C-alpha cells in the first residue's frame, strides 16, 4: 500500500457535530440578546476553530468584550452538551476498523478544543484510532501544518506515506501546507462544487471509496 498513516479531521468528516454546535452557539447568543443563527449559517462558518465560529456568529460590530462573553458562554454550554445530538456519519466506525485492519495507523486532528475532542473520541471511537488531538496552546490550528507535522513525527513515518482526510477548504489547505496527499469527503460541511473550487482533487462520496483510496 502507498500509505502507512491516515490522519482524519473530526467535525464533518467522522462526526456530524453541527446541531450541537448550533445549539451551543444560539444558547450563548441568546444570553446576550443577540439574534440566533440558522443551521445553514453555522454550516457555512464552522471549521476554523470555535473562537472563529463565535466571532462569525455574533453580529458585525459587536463589541469585543461582548464577543468574549459569548465565547465563554458557548464553551461552558458546549462542554456539557457536545454529545447531545452528535453522531458518527454512516459507515465511519466500520471504516476506521477496516483501515486499522489493513495495517494503517490512524490519527485525528481537529480545530475543536482538545477537551471536547478527547470526550467525543472516547464516546464514539474508543479503540478505533491511535492518536487524537484538538486545539492545543502553542500549536497553530489548521490550516497551519504544525499539528500534522508533529503527528507524523510521532508515528515515525515519512510524509509521503501519510494522507490527510477532511471535508472542507480548511482541510484542503491543511494537506497542501503540510505537503500531504488529500482525500476530501463530500458528506460533511461543504458542498462538492465548493470543495472543487477550493482545490480538492481527490474526493470520496462514501466510506467505501475512502477505504479503496487508502488501501489500493
């Protein structure tokens, strides 16, 4: 096989987290009398980390101190409610089992806060991955390549033996910045046409196609 390591994004790739993110954002906005955001709006702005999500959810011109309070309210609510409606996409658990059975190592890198990543991984993917990591102080979040490079070194593989799997323009940029091949799934937070426009060249419409691309 060409690859020894598959590094997955989490939100929009392995887990459908959108409803819980929307609920926590709208809870935080409501605490400060700010208008709620729709599902489509949250889908459009998610992917660049939770601070960016909140900063794009508050109305333009919101004072920084109010945005800070909304962010803190979001974090407190999401910490408790991050798994209320979240669930793996169909076939994802089987995909991870099959990838590991084929001999590949599996990593996960997310822009979500690391505490939430660890909780969600334990809840949904216990024993199915080797390393999972969220946003950590001192390591720039994606699309910066630093977290990917750190993980590749931990696994002791050559970058040519690793592939990055995601669902958004952030993931296309992450793979490009890290010098890795990419597989971009079409079931997540972005439409196929948008993914192609942002440079996605290898796309997969279902988990069977991802497995084929990883193991061919």
